[in-house]
C-alpha cells in the first residue's frame, strides 16, 4: 500500500512551481462547469502548439494505430486529442476538489455487475482514458470502497498530491509494481481499480499487438486474478459533447483468468481497443506505447524530430 507522506520538506524553491500548479487546479475547481471546460479546451489548444515532443509522439501513435486515416482526418483527431487532454485537467481538478460538480452529469451503466459479485474480489479493469478521474467519482458515488493503482511520479510533491487526490474517491492507492499489495486488497474483499494498458518492460511483460502493432504489455492481470481468486470487469468512461458522461461496467469476463497469461492479456487488450474506438480522441496517445519494440520500419519514435504533426 502507498503510505501517506508528510509534506514537511516539500516547500522549498524547487517545489514552488508544483505548488502553484496544484493551487491553480484547486482554484479552477470552483469556477462554473462550463468555464472549466472552456479553460480545459484552451489548455489543450496551448499544449498542441507548445508541447511539440508530445504532439509528435501522439501523431506517430495515431498513424500506427489508425493507418487508414487520411491527412485531414488524422490532423482533426490529433487536435481533438489535445483538446481532450486539456479538458481532462479540468475534470481532474473537479474530481479531486469539487466532485459534486458532476451531480446529474454521470450515467453509470452496468453497476449491477458490481453488485452481482458482491463488491468483493473484483479487478476493475480500465485504461488511460481522458475522463478516468470522473470514473473514480462514479465509483465513489455507488458507495463502493476500492483501492486505486497509480504510477509513482518522480516529483515527490506531485506524487503525494496526486495520491491524496485519488484517495478522495478511493480508499487507498497502490503503486503499479506492488502486485502483493493488490493481492492483499483483493483478498480483503476490496476491489482494485487497475489500468494495465501502458508500455511495460519489466518482469511479466510480453510483446502483444495493440491495434495490430507490437507493444510491450503487462501480463500481470491474469496472475493477479489467479492469486487473489478474483474476477474482472471492464470499466470505460466516455465524455459526451453535452458535458455528460457515460460510465460503463461490463459483465465479468468469462473464463478469466485462463491457463495462458498471454492469451488473457490479448483478450484484455482487444476489449480496450474496442472501447478506444468509440472515442479515440479520449485515449492517452502522448505516451510512447510502442517504445522498445521495433517495427518493420525500425523504432517507431526514431524520426520524431521530422514528424510533421501540424
């Protein structure tokens, strides 16, 4: 489990920028909802223009995963993705500090699948969707007590503030490499909210196609379910253009876990791909999902400096 850390010693000049950023997030959460969405879109517009490295990564990922898009459709999807990133910042602020702002805006579909398996040994499988923090609010609104898996940030102050923010919805946070902590939670009948979709090159990783492109992928979900005797449901949050959210919980995955962790992971990635296709701009494309796995044309990120993503 993640242990709460004192903020003592995290007030020096090297952390002033971090403090300012999180204070602005908190201040943003008090603005009217429509203003927050407008600020989010503006942040996305700015990021598209100044975060050139991330823009090129996203552009390359989209070309790999959606090779049939023409240049105009590709550019439109890329810009929409950055708008989504900006809006997700505003959603994060509201989710952590003013979750009541989402009252009446969330439609939770399939909550009966959580009830049917007793709010116990459930792996709530998700991926890095833009409205993920809103999904945490939706789970908390059901009264579900759950633990959330997170990736540790190198900045100790940002790490602690992110962890505290997520624990406003969940019970505790668990660092993503802490499989024992996840098993411990599940065996205590506490569901674990887990997103295993990003590039992973440690133990229990395999090269598995993602949108048909080889990608190093975490296969630990299968072992986690087996060790904890847990079931798994897919959890997908989607933001609609009218400012509402559809959060969908799937029925428990049938025959999961199976005898083959790789086959189980291929199934999981297939479900995640299907969910991404519903709103591709809302997936986290600025991550180097295919790093370390050369394609027929070499490393997919080698020529990023020459990528024309405008």
